[in-house]
C-alpha cells in the first residue's frame, strides 16, 4: 500500500479497490458497502468478517426490507442451540418488533401452527418444533436473498462481478424438512469450505458458512450456504454461452435467471437449450 493510499479513509480505500457494484452487472460505480448475508441475520456486532461487497446506492437500498425479513427468518429457522444466546434473543425481539411496526403481514401466521413430532424415522413424544404457513412476503424475501448471495459469493470467489451474459439458478430449503439428499450431494461435491467468523468474538459459533467449487475455463460456479443449522441456500452460475447438459432435465426445468439485474429477469428454457446446441 502506498503512502498516499494509507492516508485515505477505510471506505475510500475500499471503493478504490472495488470501484464497481457487484450486483447489477459491474457497470455502476460502487458508492456503498453492502453486507451479504445481511447484518440483520446476526446479533449486533456478530456479522461475519470479510463479507462486505461493493454496491451502488440503489442495489443496497432496494433490499432493505428484505434484509430485515431475511434476518428474522434465518434466525427463526436456526435449530442450533448454541445460537440461543441473550444477544440472539435481543436481536430476534428487535427484528420482530420492527416487522410488527412496518410489515405486519410478513410475519408467520401462528394460528396455522402444527406441532412436529418426527425427525426422519425418529418420533418424539413431545413436539420438537411447529410448522406454520409462510406469508406471501417470504417468497420475495428468499428471492432477494438468493439473488444477492449468488452475486456476492461469485464476486468473492472469482474476483469479478456477474454480468448480464451470465445465467444463474438459486433455491432454498430447510434442512429439517428435507431428506438430506441434496445436502449430502453438495457436501461431497464441493471442495472449498468457508466459515464465517469474527476475530474479536471467542465463542462465535456456527452461524454462516458455505462450500463452493469453480471451473475457470467454463466460468462455472456452484455453492451451498447454510445459516446455523437451519436454512440452506444453494445455487450455480453458468458462464456466457454455457448451458445445462441435455442429461440434466431436473436443472433445465428450474427457474433460471439472468444475472446483473435488480429485478427478476427469467432466462427462458429455450435459451438454455440454444446455448447447448451452439456449444
């Protein structure tokens, strides 16, 4: 670092190193620092280090509501008992009260709760959890999380923004309600593991981590990320001109999106097939 650079503030050094937004195609100058996963997913002061990303004002501010809801739901769905500290409880209360004030329809409907007595083949005498109907806002919140997490992790692993020529697929599921097939597959397939930490907190716990794999020649990324012992988000990115194999009917039927857009931009199935024919 040169003497001139040392004299700059932390934010100015950040924007000098990362001059373009990584969420809208890399064409807009970065003017803010966005945290992905959002700070709201963690107790105050517990968000993991080195998950800061360059963003333009619009990309950062457009997801403010969804960031708050993401924080509430990722903590609500976390079955890691070690993440039940007073700090966690205080953050959940703070988020719930804010959502009651600002987005009351986004909270789960507790009148629909059904006790759960079974995990896999094990049946318990007392409920281990309750199942509730998800509000409509939950789907939009997860769509935003999936889009921003895919763009952020690609940027973190590859060192450049996704462009509007990339296609991506991202979905979520709750590990407690799955048969673990996809979780096992991703865990065995992906070579690189990153665990979120904070050096100033000794007992940080398992709060966020991901596994990933990248093929440079094809510009192909696949990842699986988990919040505590609850919500899992997985995704893959296809480089320009790349496509899903003709054998992967399951993947071809999924809702692919074009990267680099703030709004939902579907990638037609015939485009994926055309790319395959041209490859």
